[in-house]
């Protein structure tokens, strides 16, 4: 986040950044055009994803995020000691 780039992380500023990002995207979803924005490849991606139901897209996205967060465990790059990662 921005505070890490400046070298002084702050919990309250980080919380504010998270809320600002959430509010921005909620506003964008509510007030935006229901079709995909005309940015590069998004309209093509939207057409390809129309065959999936919303729950399939959500579950696959959450599964991909879970796999990405645990990629070190999947590849065996984590620590070998029992209590070192607590």
C-alpha cells in the first residue's frame, strides 16, 4: 500500500485505504454500465464468461485466490519445522 512505499506503515491509514477501495468499487458497480467497460479485452472476456453462472464465477475466483495465497504450501516452499510458522 501507499504507506509502505513511504516507509511508515500505519494501521488506521491502512484501514482507511481498504474502506476507500471498497467504497469506490461498490460505487462503480452500482452506478456503472451493466455491460463490461470498453477497456482492451474486458468485453471479450465478458462474452466468454456469460456461459457461467454467477456462483461458478465467484467460487472459481475464491478458489484461485485461496490457491494463490497458499502457493508456497502447494509447492513445498514453506518451513520444515513444526512451530516456526505460528
